[in-house]
């Protein structure tokens, strides 16, 4: 079973690289769409000279700071919206409006507000992450089955017990889904911010490579984003599954709104 | 043991299109402490609403429910509801043992007492071996037994049971009905039981209230059920009682069709 899955994975990766390789020569100009072997060479080179680490570290640092701020405020706000009808009615319309505005569009505003330094990057990442976290948390908190709450009341649970022992555990799977979606959004946000104003980071590396006509390095940057995305998603899923397997049993399928 | 009383209980709900609908009209009745009191009636007649009022989940528009002189105005550990939707009633992140222990933890009972009660009631419902399992690993019937053990471990005065076995398959249902009758005899709790199943009502109850069809539902008649034991469908008194009740229910259904 395990071997079967691994070999399918290998086949899928091989097919992806194969199609990429052939199409660079057949359909595109290899100077624009760089074949995978050259991208691999470039990746190896920038790994050796330390450039790759510098850019990844710059982006990762920004993502961590922005993501943590977004998560704390997102879970807080989402909980309030989920608990209080009036908060939901007041906050839902503006949030619905804002969620459709892509992070790329607010980069210029973030720069005007927070300057060219780290502040504007954090702001963009917080903006990208907070919305899915708010919606998922609110859905989980507000969607706690009424019977579950009533059952706890019949067993003598007070307000605080109901919140911490019933509502929070019921909402966990939803919050976790929000956190996972938000992590992907955080990387989209940071790349957008770095493309417009930065002197390091993966987004900067891609944009600079284009400006200096280093297509192999540009592809290396794009490839890197995919790798980082898959890697961090696996990591967060692994960590959360370990920590919260109890709470994830509530659900058999994926949930969440983006 | 205190009696559960309903005094002139009327319940109206707002209708979506405006105005109100009256679900219960002026219901007065008394559930004697220690009795197994069943509310029987066609679906939609307001049985569950009456139970929710006794639980303290809902407040009647007029009148009140009380335990002897104490008016019921909120849920409390002296009255535990056994829900039909056991999938949501059990806490999925707690295993069987932890579910049963929940009420005792709320009451800040000592570890020794918690252990004693959990052991006792898991044994009573026959789930001692399954204490470490999580709800998703259990069948519907097992889940319902956990819910019963969880309620009993908390030692409430009254169990309020809202069609607890209606969602189970026929064989499991029959098994649990007989098991639960024994448990009731062992523990002597006061029970307010809701069902639309005449057979179930006759098998379990000491008192049986037949409700009229809603809206404006009232109690049509209360029977004291004193049948020959063991209660079997083949017994003459059981069969006679069954057809009497069936006659009343048929009449009620006819009335609601006609109106």
C-alpha cells in the first residue's frame, strides 16, 4: 500500500517535470521558460553561495510575524463574531466586502501607511491571513451544536465551562482549517509585498531576476515558493494533527471557507 | 422525591411570516416523583416543547413548570435530558469514561467519587470494557447507553427523555427498552419520557398522557398503566390497552386532517 502510494507520487512528479521539460523546447523559448535541469543548477548554486537562505529567511521571518499577529487577532475577532449575534451583524458586511479585495491591491496603501520597511510587509500578511481565520473561527464557534451546549448545561456546566469545555473544542477543527488556509495566503501576501518594495525575500528575488534577465533564477524563485508552500502546509498539518487529534474527530471531512 | 408540575402552561412561538402560533394551550399536569411518565402524541403536537420547558431550555409564554414549590427557570443538574440526537449530545473529543465523568467534574466531585460512579454506571449499561473508546467508535445503541450512564452518574432527580431510542434499528431498540426498564427499576428515578410509539409507551410507563394534535395541543387523557408483568404484546390487558390508545390517536389524527 505504502509502496503503491509512493510510486504514484514519483510518477506524478516525473510526469510534471517531463511535461515542463519537453514543453520548454517544443512550445516555448527555453530562454524564457527555463527547463528544469537549468533551474536545478541555479537552485544548487544559490544554495551554495547562501543567497537562497538569505531570501527564504527574510520571507519566512515576515510570514511568521504577520501570521502570528493575524492568527491572534483573527481567532479573537472570530470568537466574538461567533458568540454575539450583534457583532456578527455589525462586522459581517464589511468583512464580506473586504475579503474580495486581494492583498496585492493593498500593498501600495500598506507602504503609504507603514513605510518601505518591515511594517508594510507585516501589514499585508496580517491582512491576508486574518480574513480566513476570522470566518472559520466564527463559523466554528457559532456553529457549536445547540444540543451539545444543552447537554452540558444539564450536567451542571456554567457559562465559563460551556465556553472552554464545549464551544472551544467544538470550534477547533474549524480554527485549524482557517489557520491552514491562512498560511497559504500569508505566502501570497509576502510575495506580493516583496515584489513591489523590498531588498530581500523570495518575492524580491523573482522580481530582481526578471529585471536583470536571469530567467533561470526567476524560475528557481517560483519553484521555491511551491516547495515552501507544500512543506509548511505538511508541517502545520502534522503538528496540529498530533496536538489536536481528539478535536479533529468531530469531523470526517475537510471544512472551511476561504 | 419531588413532583414535576406544569401549571397552566401555554407556549406560543413567533411565526416567520408574522403573528404567533400556539403550540401548547393551558396544560396542567403533575408527574409524581418516582414514576415513569410518558407523553404520547402524534408528531408536531408539542411534546418536545413541554420537555424543553421542564428542562429549563425554554420559558413558557404563560404558566410555569416547577419541582414541588421551586419554579424551573433554567437548566440544572437536577434534571438531565437524554437527547435523541446522541451524535451531538455526546462530546466527541472525550472518550466514554470522560463523557460519563463530565457532570461529576462540573460538580467538583473527588476523584474517588468520580471513579466509583463511572465504574458503577458503565457497568450498569454494560460498557465497562469500552471506557477508553471515543464516540465515533461506537454504534448508535452504544452511544445511547453512554448518554444514559452519563446522566445517571450525575445523579439527577429527573431524567427527561426525548424519544431516546427512536433513531435506532428495531432490534437494538427492543433490547435497550427492556434494559432501560430494568435500569429504571434499579435506580428509581423520576422519568418524563416522550415517544410516538404506543408499544414503547405501554412497555415502559407507569403513567401515560396522550396529547391532542397540535397546534393548541392539550393533554387529552392520562392513564395509569398497571399491566400484568412481564408486559407482553400477547397479554390480554396489554392488547386491550394498546387498541384503546390506538383509537384515541387515530381520532386525533382524523381531527387534524379534517381541520
